[in-house]
C-alpha cells in the first residue's frame, strides 16, 4: 500500500468513530460577529485573526467560513499556519504577523502572503537578499516588545528606497493596554501612532494598510490613521473592552459525556492528593477530559460544568485526562449523559468568560488551550 493510500485509509477510519469530546463551532455566529464589526466600522476593513488555531476554534475551519467574505487579509502567527491554509485551498490574502526568519520568507513561496518585519536588523537582512517580497512594518509605539523604534524609521525608509523590490503593503503596531478602563497609556500610544502614520504616508502615499487596533482597541481606531481592524477575540464572541456594546455571540461550545457514575459516602476522598473530602452522601461522575484536553487545572475544586442543564461543580484535582464532578443534583445521572464543559451562552456559569474568571486568567488562554487534535464540528 502506498503512503497516500495509507493516509486515506486512516482518515476514513478516523472519520467513522464517534469522539468522546466535541468542539462545536457555529458558522452563523462567526459570520454574525464579523458582520457586526463591519457594520460598526463601515469605513475600515476587517482582518480576522486566525493565529493560534483561530483561538482554539480551528484554523482551517474558521478560514473556510470566512474565505468568501470581503476581508482585508487573515492574520496568522507563523509561516506554518500560512502553508496549512494554502494546502487547504484557502485563497484570501494572508499576513504572517509573527517573527519569520528571512531565509524562510525567501525559500518558501506562498502565494498572496505578506510578512511582518519586526526589527530594523531583520529589514537590513532582507535587503541584502534582493528578494521580491511584500511586507508590513511593525512599529514600536510604546509596548516595547517588537517593532522599529521611532529613531529607526528614517534608516528603514532609506533602505526601502534603495530596494524597490521590497513592497511595503502595510504599517502596523499594537496597543498594550486597550482593555484598561484607564485610557491614559493608550491615548499616549495613539499619539505616537498618529505621528507615525503621517511620516510613513509621506514616505509612500500608496501604502494601503495601516493597523494598530485589535479587538479591545477598536474604539480607539480612527479612519484618519487606520484602514484595517485586526479582530481576534471579538470575532469569536468575546470583547474585553470595558465599554463595548457590540452584540457578539460566542462561537464555540465544548462538550463531552459522563464516563462513569458512582456514589460517595461521607469522609471519602476524591482525586490526586485527596484535596476533596465528602461531607455527606453524594453522587459523583467522571468525564474523559483533563488538562491535556483543555480543562484548566486551576479549575480544580472551583470550576463548573453542566449536565442536563444543571451546574455541576468540579471536585478534586483536575487530572491529565479525567475530571470528577458532583452530579448529586442531576436526576438519574448516568454514563453517556452529555456534559457541556464550555458553554456558548455567556450567562452560563461555564461560559468562557466565567471559566476564565474562576481560573484567574483570560478568555484567550482558556480557548487556545483546547487541543488542536480534538475534532472541530462546524454547525449552522
């Protein structure tokens, strides 16, 4: 049997089995959120952020839904993600916003793909190659992670004038504190950005894309200084901005089943390190998910799942592949019952936002830790 035939056989076998864990992705909600941003900002284009497996929603799955929409480009973190989308037949323009070594930019020819230059030394290295390539230049406007400092802009422009094969498709930056109710730092950063836009438009009036705002910073974006909004978390139904009034809909729901049900007597312990002791008779159940499958270990003895609509506390330590829950309030709970780990209803105690709050983290982290190997099911 050839390698290609073996792969086809394995794919057929994989597709036949019913997975214990289902990641449900709503096509209509994803499109609703995109169109909500388009309506709210009609004079700017939207660049969906699909990096990190589309924030856990599935890179190819999300791109397939959005590929026919009027977007500016898909925002990715790596060349690997760009190649995965092109291999899957995605045709939209791509921007690799993460650091890419210059040799990788040149050796791998990915159609309609631009790369982000994150430092002056990287631009100088690219210039020495005499490659024909499309780039976005990242500017450091105050976050001090990546980007060219203001005193480096003139040198960068000199390099670009001497190397016309390097096409500047965009200028970008990133707000550091846009989700803070105190807007002082963001306004200061925006002042630097406004000055940068003037300087770079003078260098090349034909640059089409200027973008600094991500989801929490869209309220600071101005059509005079931005042509594109990079929308990541908001695209998937969450907006961390303190004053957001957008009607966003969570796109993802994470489900599994009860794998066992048993009775617990007073004084008996549950899980590793015996962190839970029953104070009364209880009915408990296990679910075939742990921190490997995306249930944050910080939810031990604190998190909530729902069974038949009933909130059920996580008890004991979350293990690598097993979590135990209290199903005492679920009438006739039995093995095979459906369990919602992350709900797509923002009012539920196991919504992404509430789960992140209990785990003392951010919704981004909860979502991107849903493993890539779990099957994403696209629904209406």
